[in-house]
């Protein structure tokens, strides 16, 4: 377990460094004028701090146990670097469908809506997930790890890439249009994911991919809407709420 904690500590340090760098860069080179100020960022960081504690207390142990007791059915060729790449694609495929189910199933949406109520996007939005969603996600991911026999090393690498990708595609970072267009053929970019946060339900229920952008093309969930600087962000017919109300929101009638 000490080895596991060391790996996750290294991942946490890298993610924290990337978050600070992204928050700085997107303020030096923004796409849109920031809304909500530091109060909004502090609200998102509060969710991030709570989930960091939850990660150490629950998510890390659950993932480690699932990997340790995972079913041993894999063929010999599913190992090494090819096996790692296949694991990353498999886990990204899973999270595409988990994200999609969070929008389709009312119980899951009650928790996931807290993320979407943010009325502006930047790297801090990547931390804004309700602890109930984090717990549910950890349990379902553990089942996937167990059934697919995913080794812990693949889980750690995927979780690191997932955190970095989430910060990137939520960011308010301005990039050369040609570069972002080229990247969008392979990975999810801000111009893709901002449409997912458009306060229009048909767009909110689209663009579910997290790392690889191909899933939305394959499963017909890619929106034709193009991001604009003045695009309204949030949930259609809903408004942002204070931190305490956001925490209790999924449990209110």
C-alpha cells in the first residue's frame, strides 16, 4: 500500500503543478472575459479540496483493492506498452459512457448538475464535482478495473491523464485556431467541451468525450454548435448557487 500511496502522491503533485500553470496561462492568454471573480474560483477549489480528502480516504483504497483482486483472464499479448495503451483506451471508453449516463439517468444527473451549474469555465472547473458523483464513479470504476483485469499502473497513468485532460478542455486558454483544430481530431479541446457546457440542453447533452474525441463521432453525440466567446455557460433554466446549497442540492426534493 505504501507503494500505491507513493504513486498517487506523485500524480497529485503533477496535477497540482499543472493546475497552477493552467490558471496562470489562461489569465495571461484568455479566450473570454472571466466571470464570477475569485469567489467562483474559491468555490471550485473548495470542491477540489474536499474531493482530494475523499480520494485518499476512499477512491485510492477502492481502486487499489480492485486492481489487486482483478480477474486474471488476460492473454499474454495484453501486456507491456501495447497493453497499457489498450487499457487507456478501454478506460477512456468507459468514462465516455459513464459521463453519458450521468446526463441520462435522473439520479446521476442530480449530482453531475452541480458541475454544470458553473456559469464560466476555467481550469478550476475541472475540480468542481460533487463528492457523491466522485464516490459513485469510484465504485463503478472499481467494477470495471476488477472485470477487465486492469493493473494498478494503468489506473494511475489513466487518472493522471484524465485530470490533465479535464483541466485543459475546461480551460479559458487561447490557442492558435489551427493548433486547436488539429488537436481536436485526436483529443477533446476547449472549443469542443465548452459547447458541452452551453446553457442549452441539446448542447449540454452532447460532446461527452473526455480524452479522445473520437467517441462522440462514433456514437453520434457530437454537437454541430461552434463555441463563441459570448456563449452562455451553465444549465438551461437554472442558476448558480452558494457552496453550501450546491453541496446539499442533490439531496433536496
